[in-house]
C-alpha cells in the first residue's frame, strides 16, 4: 500500500508540474498577443475587414532655375464599382452600356466585370488612368448608379514634351524582378511607376510621394459594406535644376531645325560649372510612357533614342582644337603672332602634302585663327613639335570625363606621342600635323568642348559640370543643397596667352568664320570646326563664350551637328539662338557667311 501511495503521489506531482507549464505557456502566449504584439494583430484584423483602393501620389516636380516646371503631374482617374445598389441583370446591362463609350471598351467587357462584383461582393477596377474629359461624364453617371466610384489620382506629365528628355528621363511600370529589389517601406506595389532613366531614376526616392487611398469596410466574405476613410496622399519632393529654360528650349528647337536634326548642344556657367542647357537630338517625348488609358496613343516607346549624344558621342574636335595648338605655341614663346605665313592651299611636309580647306594667302596668328587656316597651324606645330600640344591637352583635361553626375559619360581620347612611345610605335610628322588641327585619333564629347570653352572664359578654371541645384520637400519645406562649385584643375597660362587667345577668338567672331554669332552690345568669342568623317558627310562644331560688352563672359557653350558638313553653317545658327535666348535678345538675321567656310 505504501508503494502504491508513493507512485500515486509522484504521478500527481508530475501532473501538477505539467499543468503549471501549460498554464505558463498559455499566459505567455496571452501576454504576447495582448501586449507585446497587440498592434500587429490589430493591424491584421483591420486588414481582414478592410479593402484599400490605392491612390497614386503626385511625384515631386522638376523645375528649371527660372522656376519653369518641366516635369509635373496631371490629374487622372480610376473607375471602381463597389457593389452598392441593385444587382439585377437589366440594371447591370444598362450600367455597362452607359459606361462603355467613355472607356473605349465594349459593353460586354464592362458587364463581365460588373457581374464579378455581384458574385464576390468585392470592389473591382473598371478602368484606370482616365483623362479629365472621360471622368467628367462618368462623374455625372455617379448620380444615377450607386456604387460607381471615381478615384482621383496623379499621372506624371511632361508639359513641354521632348524638352530636356535625355536629362529628365522617364517613368514606367516596374516588373516583378525590380519590385523584389525595391524598399517596400516606401509604399511600392507591383507595377508601380518608377524612374527608369535620368533624373527620374537618380532621384526616385526623393521624387516618389506617399500614396493615399480609400479604405472600404468589408464583411467576412470580402463584400464591401461602406467607405471608412479617404486617406490623402503626400506629394514627393521637388527637384530644382540649374537649367535656363529659354536657353534649353532654344537649343532643342534649333537642333531640330538643323540640317540633319542630329547633334547636341551644351551651355555652362563659366564661373560655377552649372549646366545652363544640355540637349541631345533626336530627343523623345517621355509622355509616351504614361499615356491616358482612354486615348489612342501610338506606342513609340520601342523606337525612342535614349543615346545621350551630349555626353556619349565622341568625335574629332577639328578646328576648335586650334585654340589648344595656339595656346601651346604662345606658352612656348617660339611664335611671333604678327609674323605672316603664306597659305597656298597646301603644306608640303616632305612625305606627303597636306591640304588646307581654302587659299588664304599671307596670314598672321589672328588671321590664321579667324579664317581657320590649316596651313598656318601646320607650320607652327611643325616648328614646336607635338609634345607642347599634348601637354596643353592634358592641362585642359582632354581625354578625360568632365565628371558630370550622369551615367554613361564617355572620356574621349587624348592624342599625342606619349601613348605611342609606351606602345613602342612610331610618331610621324603627319601625326603632328593632324593633331594641330584636331584630327587623327583625338576624340571629344560635346560636353567636354563646352567644359573647355568655359575654362577659356574663366581663364583656366576647369569646373566639374553639375545640373541639380537643390531638392525641396513639399511636406516640410526643408531644402537640401545638392549642386556646388568644384574646380577640377587650374590651367595657369601666362596672362598674355589668354589675352592673345581672347583677341584671336573675338576676331574670329567679328571678321572670321564665326561671324554668325556676332551680336551688337556683346563681347562674343568663338571658333568653328568641321570634323572629317570617313563614313559620310563631315560633322559641324561651334564653341563660344560671351558676356555683355565690357563685362566678363557669363555663358560658354559647344554645339555639334552630326553630318552637318560645316561648323559655321550647321552649328553656328544654333549657338546664336542659344546666346540670344540667354541674353534676352530678339532674334535677328545673323551675318551672312559663305557656305564654303568652316
């Protein structure tokens, strides 16, 4: 009996311990549910009884320096049927028939969606991204058909179409793979519109707003009972650029009117490096990526040209490079700017004869620059050799990227005897002559020549170009400064060298090949260039910097026209249009320049 009693007491004790453990576990679970994770479970329960119709928030706008919105937002509407009201067949058929014309859909397609609501009780989207015109008619129908709900949203809009498209970029729906990489805390949903290129992509996080939505109460079967809350969106932050709207517009319109409609134009502030204009042609209209669903818009997105020629196109700088050759000769001190060299239209180097584009007769340094005489620069380059020219190239950072914060910028290619020596190959006299006039293996981008023009205008300061000034929050008003002035290199030439170059480039505008940009009341300095192209028509270049008469230059630019043939005839009018826009001068007929000139 005593043994049985001990066994019984032991079992009772174990049962008590087990009951105590179970009680503790239940108590801990209750604490976890009621205290530790109370909010999480409340949210889950809330989700089970609510359905959300998301409302896309406005993206932040993109402004030029003069407060022109070149990327903004337009109203768009989504049409939902919430299931309120009658559900009999005749009612739904009439509703479908009245709605269909405003959605560009067949009534049968609308009816099938309405019948889905009748079966499930859940709200369904009948159409998304509708224009104001369609929504106006549908708003009237809301008065007659309970359960129709128009949700106002925001659609990206580029009011000036192609303007600065290569800089702004575009938005489009993200795919499944991209969605997995996004920070879902920012409110991204599958097929959300995100920046795909340019500023839209680079500043996606800042531009994206916080979506709102309409919260619907549903029963346990998911059927809509009523609207609980209409939660307002929060707009994204605005991005302010350094672009001058008038100059950007003038550059793009002039490029479009050019001989080929292909090229680039870049303008910089020579005292800061701020980008005043950056245009690449052909451009594209980013609105094609966000069309209204009820409008017939040709799907041209597969044919757009995203290639940004301004930062990615590399070509020989041609006669614009004669400025560097001249600077090298002036720094070496082995040139008399007043000594005349006779141009007979050709230069005999010994192994071969190099031609000039014209017959200029006796020319000094200033006439050689203003008439872009190849023979003159052949002669001074042959006298000093290639090494000083290459050193001058490197001082102005030719062959290196400008450092602008844009993906895909090309560096170009520096040309000189150093690389040949490293590769243990020969450097010939002909190479020196080609180098002197910006031909051969020398390659630059349009933005590099704009940076070079700005460095001349600032007497040697090579700035890193930047195009974003600041970002401003629409919620707090807080400003975040993005752009800043950064000098990459100081080209310390003798003051007399810059003086002579200025005089020569002014002479080129007043009496030479750059006469197309001569403007009364302004000091304009410029140089033309025609780059040889073995694959077709030659390319046209024009670089310039200018300021009000008697004042320092305040704008520097480079214009390139692919297959334009002549720098003066093809690129000159574009440069003039940009200068007139910048200085607020009414366009006037530019001086006539013979088409045979560079």
